[in-house]
């Protein structure tokens, strides 16, 4: 004798895996959008006010001075400042200066500065350039 199979009411005991997958996918999309929006805002805040620059060269003129030349891209009439850093042979900092630049011409602005050092420099870098408000 076979036992009759009982039928369950439709919709009451269905497999709920399909609806939970859709919820997980939707939650993952929302979290992804929130994280990408937050990362974009942090990047914009971090780079606000930075100005593009390029070190063109430097010449060590003595044990206490280095002539540094670089280009800064400032908007027409804008002013900025750049931080220069010189390092000695052992990698220690031997010179540091914040140099005002500008006003900008709308093109790359050629800048030169003689950086005073405490020892002979072996490397020089332009660490950062940023725009400053007009006085």
C-alpha cells in the first residue's frame, strides 16, 4: 500500500532562496554605491587646492645652496606656493622652503629658486604645490 502524498498549500512553504538572493544583491549594490561615493568625496577633499607641477632640474652650486627650477600650472591671475625639500647624501633633510609662485598666466609658469641648505645636497624635490587665496 502506498501512502498518499500530502500537498502543501501554495505560497506558504515555497523555497525562499530566490527572494533572499535578490535582497543580498540589492544590498551589495547599495553598499557599493555608498562606498564609491564616499571614496570620491575623500579624494576630492584631499586634492582640493593642489596645483600640477613638474621639477625641471637642480644644480648644487655650493655646500649651502641649490638652484631649483620647476614648472607650475596656475590659472590666469592665481597665486600659489610650493614646498621644496633637499636631502643630503645619507637621506637626511638638509633644506626646506615654502616658495610663493604666481600670478599665473594660464600656461605653465617657469619658476627658479635658490634653496639654502645646511650641508651639500644630493637630491632635491618639489614636495607639493597648492593654490592660495588672493590677498
